[in-house]
């Protein structure tokens, strides 16, 4: 290390002295000594890092202690800013796991506000005046809608899969096709979840072809469960074969082995009439008389994070009694939101739930909205920005309809001053950040995932990004 750097390190502000300045300003009244001390350490450590990493030590000017005290107070203020914030999803990926998957509908939000602001009958039976079960609130609605005998809701679908496996096949084998040993983003891997559930994985068939006879050969005295997993986020194409769920159900009955199907993204609404690929609905799958199915609440269902378990009464009773259920249980905010999300009429679901609305909006409507936003942005006369419309494709995301390209309209933005990468980064800095995608050296806003209520965020965000 050169002499100048050593000198700088020695003259770094002393934490005690900065603390003294802050104390004199009376700032301890609003916060605690230990918070101020740890903030001082962070700021001084930042300065130390700067000295260590800067190539040329002559470039560095250490701030005075008073300035360091200001920085410490700013640092403390910044801790109070909300970290979890609303953003605009301009990516065109409708179920974006990193952006919180499904936006909640107005009814779900209203239910949360109503139920959570005060006390609720979460575990209280209003008729009998005694202890009730939190699961009963949505159970009837789910059974009504799906035709299932019984229902249980847990924290998320990963928890649902874990709970079902643990209940039905702990210490025994579960048969799964080699083509279905999938990984979903965020470290959810079927073989790992199986191991944690205490179930032994028995792979059957091959990656691209698994026949009913492969399952039959795999069945033995150790078999506790036959499991089918929806290959949510990819497709195997070409020379492929898989056993139908109907066939697996018959096989299970013959050998007295329960059959579960992890649907991933359970959907109650027929989507093929909107020009989308045909995915079996929850009701279609239950009609096969499968013993138990699991799916997420925040994928195509369009609600809060939750894992929904539907199936035969005797099996659901066993699952409900599993002590693990207590650790995976759903909370009251989620229950309230879920009740506000489940629409018994499909037409209403499509018009009320953001996910379904975005998936099914005709491209002509998306284009009309794109023109409106474009006109609004052009009014701002942004210096050096070129804005234009462009056709493209959106994606369902969230492990639903993985090969479906949904036609959409994009606003393409190029800047004279900023590279696409810098522009995309600047757009993430406003109070309501805009998450855009880059393709062919252009920053793109996909109108399919942008609601009209968000246009002003885009205008203000772009202003902020261009001015900073
Ligand atoms: C998404 C998915 C999961 C995980 O669901 P979470 O709700 O994210 O826990 C499990 N299985 C399949 C097939 C999925 O698509």
C-alpha cells in the first residue's frame, strides 16, 4: 500500500467524535445510541473501502467530521424508507415471480383491510360460539368451485407438495416419471422436496417417454404414492410419451396406492376460447378421480401466495391431522385475500382478476392503450429520446403456458445520451421503479402488463430517469 493511502486510513474520522457531534445536535432523542453507532461504523467503513479500492489515492478527499455526521443521519433516514415497494412491470411477463406474481384484485384488497384492521372470526365458529377452524372459511368455496370433496390451504404450493408427500408416503416410495423431476425457479426441486418429506423417490421411465407399464413395474410393497408433476416451465417435444392421469388413477386403484398430481398453476377458467393453449382446468383434473391435487394461489388463480390442496375426503383428513400442517399454515391476510379472489362465475373472474385480464386482453385493445401512452409520453418532448410502437410477444410466466407467445404491443425507447443498459438501470431508480426489458438494443415497455392507472408512473419515472 502506498504512503498516501496509509495516511488517509489513519486520518479516517473517529467514531466517538462523530457520535459527539450527533449527540450535540440532539439527534439521539429520535433514535438510539446503538443505531447511531452502527450507522457511524457503516459510513466510516464505506470511506475505508473507498480508500482501499481507489486506484489513485490522490483522487480521494476525506469529508470533515461534520459532513460525516450528516452522512450518518442520511444513512439512518434511508433505513426508514420502505424497501419493499410497488413497481411497474413493463416486462410483459404476466406472472413474474421476482415481481410478486399475481397483483391482487380490488375485492381481495378490501377483504384484507376489513379483516385485518380489527379482530376476526379466524378460528371462531360464530354459530356455535366456540373454537372453529381457520381452514373452513375458504374450504366450502373451493369445493363448490372445483367439485372436490375436501380442501385445505397452506402457505404455498411447495408447502402443499411437502405436506402431501409427508402424509401419504413418509418412509415409503413415491413413483415419479424421470421426465417430471423438475426444478421451478427459487430452489424448488422435486427430488429435494421429496427427500425432505421423508419419501424415497423411485424414478420410472425415461426423460422423454414414460409409459403406464413403467409405473406398473415400479409398484411394489414399498410404494406409498404415485405422483404426477406438471412440467410447468418447459416442454419436451419430439419423441415423447407420458401416462395420462386417468390411467394412473386406474393403476392406483388396482394396487390400492393413492395418486397425487402437482398442477403447479391451477386454473379454474377455460382459456382456449381466448386463443390461448388448452391447459386442463382444476375441474378437468378432478374429474379423473385423482386422489389429491396441489397448486399455487398466486399463479393462474390470480390471488395471494398460497398452496391449495384439493381431493378425496379421507386423504384430506389425514393431511389436515399432520402436525407439519401447523408449521405450514396459512395466515389470516392470505385467507382474506383468497376469499376475495375466488369467483364462482368464470366471466367475472376474467374481468376482475388482473392475471386473467392481462392474459386475455385482445391485442387490438393493447395496441389502443399503447397509442394512448405513447401520445402521453410524446407530449413531454423528452430530449434525445426516440419513442415508437412495435409488435411483440408477452409471456404468461410463473410456470404457466411455457410455450405460449401472446401477441402484444410494445413502446420502444432509444436514447441519444444513454445506452439501453443505462436507460434500463435509470428507470429502476424513481420512487415507483419501472422494470423494462431490453431487446435488439432498445428498451421496451410491454403494454400487456401495464395498466392505465400506471401511465403516470411511467411518465414521471421517465422524467426522473432522464433528469438524473
Ligand atoms: C410453481 C410450482 C411449484 C411451487 O409453487 P409455489 O407456490 O411457488 O411454492 C411447485 N410445483 C409446480 C409444478 C409449480 O409449477
